[in-house]
C-alpha cells in the first residue's frame, strides 16, 4: 500500500497535511495555555525563585568592574 | 510527619565535576576545530600522518563539541536546576558518579578510536559499537537518576525546564538506539542494519534531532531556569513557554528529511521535511522572544553583567540559527546552500553562539555559587564575551560568504544552461581561500575567549571552598499538591483517545487503498466533529486531565515520547517497507566484490565521505558536472549510505571508470600530482599498509544477513576472490609503470572507487516488483 507514496506526485497534499498538523498543535496548546489561571501561571513562573541561592552574595559588585 | 520541616542538601559535587569537564572538553573541541580549519588552508598541517589527517579529526571535532562540550554542560545545568526546581537531592550519589565518570570514559574512548580510523561512518554517530553500548548504559543511568529524583520531589508542579529535560532524555534515547542498530563484524567494526535510502532517512532523522534534542531542548530548559535567575525576574510569559514546548516537541521530529533535499529521497518525504521545517519558525521564535523579553527592565544590568551579556547574545543567536535553519530547508535555497560552507556557518551560529554562549553564561553564574567565592575577574569575563562575539561574527560571515560563493560558482551555467561556467571543482578553491583563512582567525579568537574563561575558572576555584546548596521543605510536601494521574487515567481519557482515533483514520486516509482511503476521510472528519462536541459538553474533563498530567511525571514522559515518535514512524515505516531492493525502479546497485567491500571499509574508515558526497542531485549543474542524477536504487546496498553532507571535493557517485587505476594511485599518494591546487590531504599510508582480509568473510556474511545478494561463498572463496581481483589491479598498475604489491590497502581502495556508479537496469513487473531487464 505504500507504493502510492513513491509513485504519486502528492506534494500539495503533504504540504497541506504538514501545515494542518502543525496548525492544530499550535492552536490547541495556545488555547490551553491561554486558559491557564493567572494564579497558576504566577506560581509556576516563580518556581525557580523558591530555592534561594545563598552563595550569590559572594558575587562581586558589577559596577566596580569596567565594561 | 507531613508537617515536619527538613533540610535537604543538594548534590552539587557532580555539578562541579560536569562544569569543570565542560571547560576542559570545550577547549579540546575548539582546538581541534581550529586545527582542521587550518588544515583546509594549509594541507601540510595534516603532517602526513593518518591520525592527524583532516578526515580523521573532523569526527573528533564534531563529537567533542556535541557530546563532550555541550553534553557535560547540559548535565551540569540539568542536575543543578532540577534539584532546585523539584526541591530534592539527586536520588543516588552512586548513579551520579557513575554518570559522570562513565561519560568521561566514553569521551576518552572516542578521542582514542576516532583518530585511528575506527568509525561507523555516520555523522555524529561515528563511535564504534562497544562505545555505543557504553553510551546507552550511561544514558539509562542518567535517566534513572533523573526520574528517580522526580519521584522523590517535594514540589508537586513540574516547571517547564523539567519538561524540556524529560523530552531530551526520552527522545535522545530513542534516536540513538534506532540509528545505532548494527551487526558487529568484529570488536571494532559493524554494519548498520539500514542501507541506502533507509539509512539516509534514519541517519538524518537522528542527525537533525540530535541538534534538536541534544543541542536545543536541554539548553532551552537551562535558559528557562538560569535566565530568570540571572535577571532576577520570572520568565516573560509562562504561557508562551507552554506553547513553545509542545509545538517544538511535536514539530521538530518531522524536519529531518530537509538534510536530503533534491536527492533520491522520495519526493513526499522531502516535502514533509521542508514544510515542517518552516513550521519551526513559530515555536523557535516564540522561545527566543520569551527569553529576550525576560530581560525587560534588566537591560541596564546587561551593560555590566557578563552573565546576562552571554545569555542575551546566546538567545539572539538561537533566534538567528532557527531563522536560518528553516530558510535553508526551502528546496530552492537548499539547492544553492547544501554541500557548501553556508551549512557550516549555520551550525556554528548554533554551536558557538547558542550553545557556547549559554554555556559561558551558565558557568560564570554558577562559579560563585558552587565555590562560595567571587568570580576572579568580571573584566576578564567581559573581555571573553567581546572576543568570542567578534570570533563568531568573523567565522560565520566568512562561511556565509564562502558558501554562497561556492554555491553560485558550482551551480553557474552558460550557453542556456548547457555548459558549466566553472567545470573544474577546484576553480572554487582560490575564490574561497581568503574566507577559509578568516574562519581560522574567527575560530582562533573564539578559542582565545574560552581560554580566558578557563583561566578565570582556575583562578576562582583555586583555594576556594566547594559549597552545596540546600533547601528547607516540609516532609511530604509533594503529596499536598494537585492530584496526580493513574496509569489508566493517563491514557484512557477524552484527549488521548480522540487523538489516537483521529491519527489512525488520518493514516488510513494518507496511506490506504481506495476504500480504506474513503473510510479514513470519513472517520477522521466524524471523529473531529465528535471530539469537538465532547469538548463543548465535557470540556472540564479535558482541562482537568491536562492539569493533572503536568504534575505526573511518568504519563507526561510517555505522552511526550509518543508525540516525538509519531513523526518518525510516519516517515520511516513507509520507507522501510517500500524502499527495498526488490521494488526499486529504473536502476539497482551491483553489489561490491569482496575486495571492493574491503576498499569501501577503508574509504569509510578514512572519512572520505566527509568531503566527497555520492549523491548527484536532481539539479542541472550537478548532472552537468557529475553525470546522470543518482537513483534511489543505486545505493540500496550501501551499509552505511555515503550520500555525504559536504563537498570539500567533488562528488564521487559516478567516478568509477572516469580515471585510470594509475591516476587514483597517484592521487591518493599526493593529490597535487594529479589535481593542481588541491587541498586534499595525502593518504600515502594506503600504499604501504597491508590489507587485512581476515575479517572479510565475516563482513560478507553480515552483508548477506542484511539483504545484500551475495552468492553463497566459503571463507576461503571470499579471500581467494579478493586476492584474485587485487592481482588484476596490481597487474594493471604495473602495466602502467607503477609498482604496488597486491596486498596493500590502496589496491582495495582503487577497486572500490572504480566500482562507483555501476548499476543494473531493472524493469517493473506486473506484481509491482522489479526485475533485471534481461530476466
């Protein structure tokens, strides 16, 4: 049954199929992301800051160094 | 006691180890890169030795850059950020150490085997099969350590960086295993189970997605953690990061065939690869903008903080590389750019700009935190940034110019497209030599910048006290979060079931016969309508499933794997089923004789495929220059395929019979004796090294197992056939005035080169299969 893939000139079909698949994925996940609650978004976005990095106080003051 | 507070000390020792390994191996990778760039300018820098020859060192450079440099950097970043994001120490100190030392052992093994010519002959998949097994074991250890850590986490939610790490682990495992499936012929040699077009498709499915899932997704995860930390503000849009992740994971895997445009690869695959590559513009730029916009309000810090400088430039280079990639995947652009230095520019925008600068930013940020000591010199780090930036810009602008010049010259025709304007391939070399020299300077500057980093690291670490981070958590905190999914609940739910049903109907529509096709269309349309109606009436269940999926690591991982598998299966399975030797059209390759096969193994071992393609594209200029375009069946028995990806020299698909044996002998001994101005290294050891026929019977047996139609032969017959043909070649050389013993490697190499382009004509049978025309 795969012979048709080899023999037929289906460029247009595959271009449209590829676009459709990608578009569906973009739309579906964009829709889902837009529906996420603000509180949920804020909490997830702040996850990297929930664990302190105590050694950061050892960093030099960048203003003291030339560019 | 769920409310009991406990302190968790992170395992930052392994992070420090990977970080230091990154610094060292990156310097090695870059040093080899500068050397091989210089070798293309000055052939004497090959030093007339086999193990320092360009084609042996080039795989060392690429493997070191990908697996040693970016690999170690990735592991450092993943281990540091994951522990903090899930508030748990790495699950096993033993597995962490096994991972680190196992990975270093793999790198050392690669550094020893590649220069001595032990290779599988597939780009970025060159390592021999025992090392492949080591990679699989270490990767499994990494995965176990990672997922075990997730299972012990005290943070219920999985931050988007963790998603990218999960996608990396499962996808790289899948790609690596499939593309390295081989049958050994000895302890150091094997043949891949796929051949010809199948091997080409699998290789670039792997090769493209090695870029996607080894050099991109883990670094994106690192970006989503370290960039907000360095800028001291959350990611610009978490929503955008969600769209970025899913669209990247779904779309990236389909784009591999864009490495094979205008070749003998079936047209439908080329079209799919090109179109999906263009789709990648959207998620890639979404991610880039998300990174850059995270710096909103922090741009004043970029002026002084080298960490933010590196991150801002790294993300910008990500945007440049991901704009250029889809552009190069457009078939007509690819006709100009493929096989030229433009592709080299593209990959170095990614590796030096995106990977290298993100690595530098991460290292400068981590140093004071892992050793509890201020960075030795911020000024030196800033100097590193500017030297590196100038280096990249010199490098890529030189290669863009060189590539476009090469492409234009090699494709140029006159007399209404019937005559090549530059018929000699070497005509292009003088034109691009200045740019090749500028590449050496650019690469040298980048290496200098990295050495400044190494010095800064050394001075910072010397005498410093390593520190491990810690976090206080409530015991059992993870259980207090959102409810998770059961295994059945993960897969038997409306979104997954409807997706699977629609996918099955769509496949029936695409691939089925007349009736199945109609059923596929009807079923797909009906399922879409049904899914919409179900979503409208029970939308809460869809959302609830997704929210719970995001806090349940295992189902999330499995569904991510399914997302990346889908694209691969749709492209690879039809190719494996349909593109077989018994149903190729028009032409079919004539299998190599034992001596020719031995010569081919030498060709692969010496890395000739890295400069010489064996694929005449369906382009006027290629056909005028090299002969009739390559048919799919003409390489159907090639394990591994040799279509190549870069032409530093001319295509060899039809070189057989074009020159005399004597010409090849002289050319291999000293290319400049036959081709004035050539920059090809000498392969003079082929004239003196003895030809080893001991493993040839086993190799023929494996080829037969793989489907190459060799007649039944005893071991003695295999060797006797090789010896007899070697005598013929040596006699021919002697008749032309050259004296070479028949048991030297060069004799097998000449026999192989003279076979290239030989085929038998085939005709279509009524049953759809093909037969020789004289059957």
